[in-house]
């Protein structure tokens, strides 16, 4: 037989067998009798990357009325097969009933969980961890370039009280709890990737359980310290025109100038308001994680944002979605705070001579105080002078 003729016959037969027009002419199939199986038309449409109407699946949820007629084909459960159940769950058409009732008991499939996991495992760890390491590296470089900021002419040997005992207690309560929260939070977030290869799964399991318990309970000390420091220092951290002058001079950090300042300079005010604003935010998201059913935070927040900015954020969220949003926001804010606090720790310890004394015993060298907080020293000496005259 001629090869060309044979080829033409094969092509003709293939066209006849797999022509979509032929498939459309096929008799309708009773899908309920097949348990919702797709037809040849569906298969060919998918091969051509056409959109397939899958209402035959979402609509075939195992109607009990059909169960008796097809029991022999599908087994003792009749039309209500497992595939029907899961199809109904997928299309959010099933009336889920469970013995254990609760706000999240009837949410069996939540696709957002994978997006949350990928974001948490990828960008959050990568950019957050990179920001911490980058900040530490920059401070090391800055220390070797700028050196320690010394007291001009050396210490005077005379002390002046800068912080009372209650102020130091509030500061160290806030600082100590934040360090504990930061370390336990990093273990919880990154430990699986970085610690298991080093210490093994068993040791990490005990460490992770302990970190979670410590993190949840130390949070209360952090919030108490936040309230204490706000009440004690908010009056001294109201911005004024001196702050702009301090910022223009770089606070004397990059030069040897000493711009005038009261009890707190502009840099300290920036740290104060950063800690206060982000501290409240991280506390609220933390409470939302501790009490997800009692304190959902994001649905209401998205509603307010939508009304102001005209955005289209979702305002109906499952408890799972609330926790996922809260977890991501909690991590972002915590990393931002850690970057700011690392810079604060540097300048308050190795970066500046005499600065640590303010929070160790509450007294600083008088010459240090005059160079960095001259207006505050003048206020203290004026009050002492009035006290002596009386």
C-alpha cells in the first residue's frame, strides 16, 4: 500500500476519533450513575486547555435521594462516597458537623495555610534574619571607623543622678523581657532550619517547647514594662524644636559636636516612640495569637483600612486566617524592633563612654551629662539650687 495513502487514512481516523465536534455530539451521560466521573468531552477540552464547566462535580455532592438506586455500584455508602464528601468540602458546599464544637471546628480545608507557611519559611526568615545580621555588621564597621565616643577632657569624677530606681526597674523589665522574647521567638521561627541539623530533633523538641512556654509567659512582663516606661518618660519625649537641631548636627555621633538636649535627645526620642508604637502593635498581635477566638484583630482592622483608603482587604476571615495574619505581622514588627534595639544597645554600651552608667546605678558623670544633656543638667541644678535656698 502506498505510504502516503496509509498516512492519510491514519490522519482521517484520528480526526474522526478525537474531533471535539464528535465528542460534543456524544449522548449525555448520567453523571450521578458514575459517581460524577468526567466524560470524553471534558477530557478533550482539558487537553486543548479550554475552561471546563465542573458544575457536574460541585453539584454532585451525593444526594441521599440517589443513594439507594446506586448502592450496588458504589458500595454500602451509596451515593455519599468519600469523593463526594471532599468535593463538597472543596467547593464549600458541605454542612460540616463535628462532635467537638468551636469557632474553627467546621473548617477542614484552608488553602491560605500554604501561602502563610511559604511566606513564613521564606521571605520572613530571609529578610528578617538578613536585617539582623546586616545591622550587627554595620555597627561593627562603624565602631572601627568612628571608634568609641569619649567624654571630652575625660570624666570629671562628680556624679549626678540620671534615673531613679523605679525608672531603672521599668527599663530593665522591658529590656530583659524583650531580649528573652527575641531569642525564644527566633528559636521558634528559625530553629527547625538551623538548630535541628546541629543539636538533633530530640534536643530541639525540648528547646522549642520550653521556648514557646517562656515566650508566652514573659510577654506579660514585656507589656508591664511597656506601660511603666511610657508613663514615666512620655512627658520627656514630646518632640520640640531642639530635636531638629540635634538631628541636623547628627547628634554628635558622626562629629565631635555636642548639640543641646534636655533629658532625652532626638535619637532617644526616636527609640522611645519606636518601642512604644511597635511594642503596642507586637503586643496586640501576640494577644491575638494567644487568644485567636476571643481577640481576632485583622478582619476589623481591614474594614477600617478599606473605609479610609478604599482598598479591598478581606473583612471575613476564619480563625486560621486571623492567626496567620497575626503571626506574619508579629514577626515583621518583632524584627523591626530588634534592629532598632540592637542599635540602642550599641550606643548605650560599647559605643559611648559613660552611657551605660545611667542604667547600671542611675548616676552618670557630670561632664558626660553636660556634653550630651546640657539643658537637663541646668534644670536639675536649678531645682537643687532652689532646694538649697529654702
